[in-house]
């Protein structure tokens, strides 16, 4: 799979994907499909050229005739047609429609369907329906976290591919009481993707609702790309009150925060951050924890040794500024976003854990390279060929203690790392 962190480009992938999937029993098309590869080529070119919301160079003739060139030509026409509709340029709409549908067209009918779906996604996208607390005690969930609960946590899992089902089946065999997804349903968390690449697989594998497993999903950046309405509809089906929440028993609180809402500047100009009202809510939960220990969950990282966070550098300075006085009271922080597994040593006063390797395919030739050696990491690396292992964590609570086991898909019985808090 090829992803884009720009919403409008990701939505083009979603549109084509849905059209092709509906022709194949709602199964996600294989990334090797010629049209899928063509869509990736067109969006990557748009990103490189800075044409995120703009028409690409008009295409008027088919290049050298071969399947990949024809598909790329058709993909560029489809994207231009959709953007012309969004911009209300009827002359260009007529032009691109004619090129896609004339009797001599080399383009498959699914391209004009994809163009219509893409325009629909962009035009119907509205304000994200973020839910703010009315009482400071809102979104605290009692009675779902027993003193000896077993919690499965997986990140960046919503690909809808066979590997996603396989790794979730492994996690489900651990006899969970609670299952938590750290966010990202690909490509853009449209209604179709939330249904087919999250809910249908998640519910089937976890045997919901009959199993009684309490399940939740955080807000990733991809989950907001189509406006967030399908994501919030998903929350209602799960019985989750908001995109941030607090699961509590007498000894522990597992707090999920929403870093997906403000990941709107993937061009490197602004890191994500939390709503001020959410900071107030989080501060209340930590300051009034009544002796409970705290596990914090988010989609985005506070810091990273392997990427540059928007704004430059290893640390999300804006998020750190919001949370730095609370970090000493957080026992551990688990996040996703990077499709990697990283066990950090204590840094900025927090134990950080990246577990974004839930299902998104990363090739063995794409192994992340250490960029910020000042951040101390354990010598644990993902392996696998042709793709790196996927994985998840199992948290076993035992009163005030907790054991966290880190599993990868190549060995579901033996964790690659275990720690006790």
C-alpha cells in the first residue's frame, strides 16, 4: 500500500479503492492492481509538484501504449475531472468527461466512477464533529477494566488486508477483556473503509458483541481525512463516548487522548496538538487520580528517533509544552503513527513506546533509519522479508502492577520484549 499524509491525495486513493472493492465483494484491491499503482503514481507526482489541491498538467494524449502508462493517464484524467468539479469549472469538467467516456477512450469505466466518488468525498467533507466534555467527569468509563484485566493494544491496523486479520486473530487468542486500536483506518476512514476495513473484521475476529470484549479506537490522522463523520459513527457503534476517554479501575487508569484532530499540516509547518479543553480534562484525570497509576495512549508520538516531526526535530515541541508538567505522573505512554516498534528508554521524563506496526505493510528495504541518536532506544528491531513483522502488545493488570508483553506476528507465543511496571 502507498499512503499520503495529505487528506486530498489520500481521498483519491479511497475513491478508487471503493469503486474497485465494490466490484469484488468489498475486498480491498491488491496493491499490485495496475489502477491502484497508477493512482499512487499520480498522487505522488502531485505531492512532489505541490499540486495537492490543484489540477495537474492537462493530459491530452496517451503516452507510449502499455498498461501502466495507460492507467496513469486515466488516473490523471480522473483526478483532474474531480478537481474541476470541486472548483466548479464546467468547461474542464466537460473536457475531462469527454476524454474518459468517448467511444475511443482507453480508460476503464471505473475511472469516471472514481472521479465522481472523489469529488463527492471532497465536497461533502465538513467540520470534524469533535466532542467536547460538558462536565469534567465526562468520558470516564467505569466497570470495563477489572483489577486483573488483560488488554490488547494495536496501532495503525485498519488496512483491511489479510495480514490485518491474521495479526488481530493472534491478539484475540490471548483471551482479552479489552481491545484498543491506536488509530488509522486507511486510506481516509470513509464510511466504506470504516465498515469493511475496520468494523467487519474487528467484530468478526473479536466475536463482538457476544464475547463481551470492550473495544475502542483512537483518532488517527487518516481517520479525519474525510471529515471525521464516519469515525464518529464508528464510535457510536462501539459504545465509545468520544475520541478521548479514561478507562478506570481502583489501581489504574488508561487514558486515550485525541492527537488526530489537529494533524492538519503534514507539509512540515505545524506539529499536532491537543484542544485546550482536552488538556483541562486530562489534567483533571491525572491530578485527581486518587492513587491510580496512569497509562497514556495516543495515535501520534511525543518524540521519535526515526523521523522528523513537523516543525523539525525529534520532539513535538507544541505537544510537549502542553503536557510537560504532567509527564512525571504518567507511568508509560504508548503511541502509533510511525509504522514501527520502538522501545524507548526514559526520555523527557516518560517511558515512550511506539507500536504502530499493527498492519500497514513496510518492506524489508524500508527499515527505518535512526535519525536522532540523542534519544535512547532499546536494541529491538523489527525483522521480516519481504515485509517487516506486524505486532501488538498485551497488558496484564494485577492490582497496582502491570506486565506488558510485546508480540510480533512471526511468533505469537513468545514476546520479543516484556516489562513490569
